[in-house]
C-alpha cells in the first residue's frame, strides 16, 4: 500500500446465483493499483452475504480511509452500466445469499433514514461514459439484495462516521459479460474490456467533478 497517495476504495463481489465469475470483481481487480489523477485504487472483494459484506467493507474503510469509494455489483440482464442514484434502508432478498441468508423486509440500519442519495456526481459520470462510447444509464433502484445492502451501509457510514466525513461514495451496477451468457439466447451482456474502461472513466469523473451537471440523465432505470 502506498501511503503517500490518497486512496480510492473500489469494491466488487464474489460470484453468486450460480455464476462462476462476477464482473464487478473482475473490473476491480483490473484496476487495482491504478493511479487515477493522483489517487491509488485499492480493490477489495466483498462476500455476497448479508452482514458479512458490511464487516469486510468496514475493515477496508478503517484501513484505507479513502477519499472516494465506488462499490460495484452485477446486475444481470441490464444492457448498460448503471450509475445508482439512491440506496434504500431495506433488505428484501428474492433469493438466498451465498450462505443461505434471505432477510425479508428488514432494515439495513435499524432507525436509519429511509434512503440515502449517492454523493458521486451521477450525471457527470453518465455523461463521461457516454462520451467514451460506453452504454450507460442513471438508475433509480439498486434493488433490495446485497448490492443495495452495501450501498446503503456505505452511505450511512460516510454520513455518520467523523473519520469518513471527507469521503464521497456511491454504487455502480455492471452487466453480465459475454462469457456469462454464452448459450443463453437474448440475455444482454457487455465485454469486460468495455466495462473496465467505463469504470475507469467513472472514477476520473468522480474525482474531477464535485458539482454534478444539470442535464437530463438520458434513459433512466
């Protein structure tokens, strides 16, 4: 770890739902150690497990004290990279997680706000990805599975932990890769190389833009 450079925490998830890979972690691995506008990217793997994912996130936040946090997750079936706008204070799992936990209508943080907004410049991220030729949309729902669980917990910690008050953060969903959908007719995917370049552009935009642009988000989800 290079102490002299400010840090970016970039998280991805282990495979879940029967998949053998998870592009969110493949992207994070590809960017681990990258120097982005004077910041060093540190990739951290999160388990796809309610509760356990937050313990790993908390450990990474405590160790790195990052200036910027971008959490990535897989959203199979989406056709583009999705910049998430808001996290809800609810776990409502349609399938069990990787160790069989399946909370239904449970608060991520009991007594916490109903929702948090991303503190990343979501429309600027979408604009810069679009300019780079990457399919992208602003999304208004991160679901209610482990991705939203992590997104909400991250934003709660950034809002309430004094040592993290300087940091900004948010969540981005990524599509399947072609490897994952081979033989599955009609299922959308995006090449991994394009996804890596999209997240590279998103990190640059997040560092360079503190006041979000005021323009239509394009096709929202």
